[in-house]
């Protein structure tokens, strides 16, 4: 079986040039919560029952053609930093890393299925850019292929899930948005509040309860009950489109009325990335966020955007620890991170004159 | 007559490689306060009397061979920013720029004589590095050449001056020291307090009541009464030597026990200098101070030190305004300053790997 390291070294689907509006939407994601009928939800099940659930789930997944050539990781066999890296890579949730059983990931990192997270199965599909409709087609097929008529389902209320907010479709549709304009313009909190009021959740990069590093926000539906899959996708696509428009206006405004301010911010970030001897994770995100913005505005070649997105994942603690034995020490990681970023940015010039 | 701009474009004596210990001592300076007997001190004299004093002083200076080819600037004819630039260039004091009559400067900027500052004549000699003894020889000759037996002098107490602290020799000997080590190690206040107790003043770059930008401090004698010229020079040289030793220990300590911290600080400063779109005066000083330190530690080629010292003068408000008509606006100056520094540092690489 592949190691986490080998798995991470692959280029994920979300780095490709598929998907649209990649200037603001880094990636789209749909996940479905599914449970086996006649089995306790994972948090109510004892170890034997959970093992039993895992066996059933794995045999389902073994037959899934979309997972062909993919890998299964047993959570309890992974080192802490490997679990962390899989979290950072959006393959597993923190909950799974704490108490889950398995995760199955496709080789292109576009599909992952978690076993015994909050629900028996959490099926997730990912791709770069805006693409919820395309993802819905993909995950619909996977759902059909996995469904042996044994999913917990109620004709009246839909799929049954451990948490009531997921009941119905069991679907969460989300887009990861890069919103430096709204952050710099201090409109982000207003935007988040407004979205919350219409049933949309805005969270940090690593899901529930996490901070938004690098001005990246995950926008998703708050609940699923009473909504069809189509409703959810239309809603999130609509919301994302609106947020994008606001973000574009904010960016234009900043580059128009605070040109020296933003150019200086970008130039200094570029200078620091090319020069720093050590740099922490949170600061790196901020600097990379500015580089991403610069690439959108033609200040930096756009061809580097995928590299920037990739480094946003790879400079994180878990990734660094998977890639190097020395990275267990925070100070060493900071120096390592700086070296990686210096190398990448040393070839990239910006011109502001 | 030369313009202030033409005058400033010359390379001053203090940028040369004369003088020693340039790693810490940027420049040495001696000034003598002299007054004409039977004339009121400038602040007690009316306009007519001050004009009369200025005429006598100028005729003395016209005959001074050390000023051959030099320039006379009439303070009231200068624009505010020209006066500021001459202050920044250590040619005149703030007092002179506010209410003085004239300044005469040698073409190599190593000698300036202010007329009707606090005293009728303030004679100053400057050179790069540590060199008070050499300066004393030079200024002694100038003093002799100017003295037509008409200086206010008392056999018992020495030269008479407007301010009692200057009575006696009328001499102030000072060295401009670059002390980033003591600042970073937070020992600078302790050092200043200790020096104050032994009759030594520590001030900012632009003299009395100014802040120490770029970790540069002026160390000089507090008073002159009761001390011979020799006493003062020996004292300041001794004090400077002691401070230098402390500074060297501090630098070694920082590079030994906080290596990553200081390397990162230097690398980032370098990155910002190469990249920034705009930068204020105070921040530039801080960044240049780190570059100067880096050049001393072999991180940056030592050959750039004179350039760094020169830019510490030339990026200041007055200099920028003298060199460009656009520089009247603070925001424009910040962009201009960044452009100058980017250009200079773009060719200078540092290697830390």
C-alpha cells in the first residue's frame, strides 16, 4: 500500500486548470453523509460494532470503480503528522483523525470516503475552481454505485444522519474562496454575517472552528433538511457568485483608491518570500495570499498560481513533517518553510515600475 | 556660487575610507565655539549687530586656505528644504537654520563654519571613522589661522561662549556610532545612563533632542569648562573604545545565541529593500542599519558599506527635496525613496544557505 508521503506527492485534481473562476474560487467540494441501516451511528457504537461497520463499508468501496488504484489508510495506523497532513490536504476531517476508522482516497485526490467519522460514510468529491454542478453528477454516480439498498433512508425525511443538521440529503456543498479584497476592505465580517442569515456557513480553511488563514474561506450550506440536492447547489452557486462579485469590486476599489498601499503590501510580501530565513505557517499564508492576488492582477505571472495554491498546502506543519524527518521541531520547520518559498519565488519577478 | 544641490552631490570626507573602526564609528567630529571680543553674543545682538558680526566673520573665512574653493550659503536665502538637507548632511545645526546668518563649507564637506549660531563662529571638522586626534590637529590649525587676537578669551577661564557649558575650550568632540547590537540586546539605555554619569552625552543622529534613527548615536562631551582639549579627546576616544567593545560583544552574542532571529531580520530587511514600493524615512534607517550590520558580518559584501552610509543621508526628506521637485509630498517621497533603495540593493545578493 502507498504511504501518505507517496500519496501527497501526487498532484491533486484541485490544482489542475479544471473548474472556473479560479481567480477567487480555489476549489469546490460536495460531501454526502451516508449510514448503513440497522447499525448504530459511529459515536454510539462500540469497537466491535465499528469494526463491523468498517468491514461492510470497505467491501462496498473495494468494488467502487472510481477508487480504482486508490489507497486505503487505516487511521489508527497513521502517525499523528500523517493524519494532520491528510487533514491539511482536505482528504480527512479532524474528527476522523481523532476517532475514525479508515479513509479511502482516489489517486487523483478528487475523491475521498471516510469511514466512521460522524456518519458511517462520508463521501467527498473535490475539484479546482467553481464546479458544484459537475461534482454533483460525479458524486451522484458514486452514491448510486455504493447504495446497495442498505443505506438508512426514510421516505419522508430522506437520509438519516448522526447529526440532525445533515438529515435529508446528507449533503454539504462548499466552495473555498480567496477573499483578500473583502478582508483588506474590512467587509468580510459583514459578508459572513449576511451569509449566516440566509443559511450559509462561512468557515476557515480547515473546516468547523478553524481560522481563516491566507484570506481563504469555506462557504457552505448550514443544513440540508427540507432542501433538495439541487436547491443546495443552486443556493451555494448563487451565494458564491454574489460573494465573487463583491470580492471583485473590493479588489478594484483597493487597486484604484489605495494603489500605493496594496502595491507596497504585495511587493514587500514578495521581498519577504524571496528573502526570509524563517517564516511561520500563518504568516506564509498571508504572504502567499498576496502573491495569489498579485497573480490575478497581472503583477505576477498567472502561470505561478497553481504553484502558489500548492504551496498553501505543502508549507503546513503536517506536510512538512511527512516530507522531512527534521520537521518535528517548530523552529526547524520555519527555516525549512522559508527555504522552500525562497526557492520557488527566486525565479519569479514582479515589475511595478 | 554653488547651489546646495551641487554641493550635496559631492562625496563628503566622511564617506571615504579614512578613519578607523568604521564598522562601528561612522564619523568623528570636533567643533569649536568662538566669539569676537566686544560683540554681543548672537542671541543678544540686534540685526545690525549680527550683520556686522557676519561681515567680520566672513572676511576672516575668506582668507582661510582650508575653505579654498568652498561655498558660502546665506541662511535667509535658502529654501526650507535646502536648510534641512544641510542639517541632515551635518553641515549646519537646526539652530543655525532657524536664526543663523551664514555657513561656509569646504568642498570636501570636511569643514564647515557656522556664523551666528549660538556663538559668532562654530567651526566644525568631520571625517569618516574614528579620528579625533587627527581632527584636533586639523581644527587647531584652522583655529590659529582664524584667530586674529580678536576672539573673546579670558586668561583664567578660557574662551567665552554664549552657553556656559561651552566655556573654556569651546570644544565639543563627538563620534557617531552605529550600535545595533546594544539596541537589539536592550543594553542601550543602560549604556546611555552610564555614559551620562561620567559627563558624556549620547544623542540622536541630528544632535540635541533628536531621535536615534537606524541605531546611530552621537557620543560627545557634556561640558568643556575645566578640561583641556586633550582631556576631552582622550575621554571621548576612551569612551568610544569602551562602547565599541560592548557593541562587539553584543553583536557576537546575538549572532551566537539568536542566530536564526538575526539572520531572518537581516534577510527580511534585504528583501524589503529590494522590493518595497514605498518606505518611510524612519523605517529605511532601520533597514539600512541591518544592512550595515550584515556588511560587517560578511553576509553582505563590505564594499557596499560606503553606499549604505551615503544612502542613510540621501534618503532623508531634505536631500530628496533638493534632488527632486516632486519630493515635496510625503507620499511621493516614500515611493521615490523605495525606488532609490530598490535600485541600489537589486545588485546586492546575500547568501545564507
